[in-house]
C-alpha cells in the first residue's frame, strides 16, 4: 500500500488545484514553455492532474500521461514524444535516475524534456514529501548520469508565507527565503561511438 503522505491520489491533486503556490508554479511553467513548439506529441510525467488540464486548455493541445509507479514501472504510450514535461515530480521519487532513464527511452534526437523542480542550497531541507533535495551540483550530475544534457536553465524564486513553523528552527526560518523552482530544458546526449 502506498504511503498516504506521498501518494498523489486524485483526491489530493484535486485538493491542491486552487492552492496559490500551485497556481504560481503552473503559471511559471506556462511562461517557460510558451516559446517551445508544442505541435507534436506531448507527455506529462505522472497521472493526469490540474496542471495537465491547465496546459491543454491554455495551449489548445492534447497531452498523454504515464501510468504506474514511476519508481518501479514506466508506462507511457508506445510513442516517442517531442516534448516531455516533468514538473514538480522528480523530487518525490525514490529513484529519479530510473525514471529519467525511462524517459530517455521515449525521446528521439530532437525531443525536449522540461524538468521543473526545487533546487535548494545544500543546508536547507523541504517538507516530508520530498525524498530528494538537490542542489545545482547534484541535479546536474543526475541529469548527466541519465544521458541527458541541459540546454537551458531558468531559476524562479517564491518566498514562503510566514507562519508559526517558520520560527521552529534555523532551517524552517531559512526556508522562508529559499523557495526556488528551476525549469530546465534537456535533450539526449549524443551517443558515443
């Protein structure tokens, strides 16, 4: 049985659709991909969610989604995809390298992978739902290890609302000032001969 704190159930996804931070992240992603050619096949990693629907409505496109646990299986349609969106998911996986290697299998030489994820300074931790808290160095190493290459990187900052938890320790206090999401565009590394 899945951990209730981790599982992105339809009920959980529906409950966060009007969350101001989720709306903010959705708009950041829309702004980031607005200049990408979205006329081909598009895959959103993970189950259908409010972001999938928002992207379809905003750009007038159809988006496929994956099925199954991304740490154990990877079941997209059998097609190669022109654009793959992997937003706010990688930090929740136990095995992000496994997932990236499977994403690479459905990419052709001109495919673009868009990853949206928080990138933290090494001394700041996030909430219990993030299994991986990556700084820039570790994130770049993960992408390289998966056989991908970063061709664009946009850093966005959002400051957390102050609440009582912000004053329960040094790390929660610092987190108020380090809420960062990066959007990264990747392509497949050319095969070594």
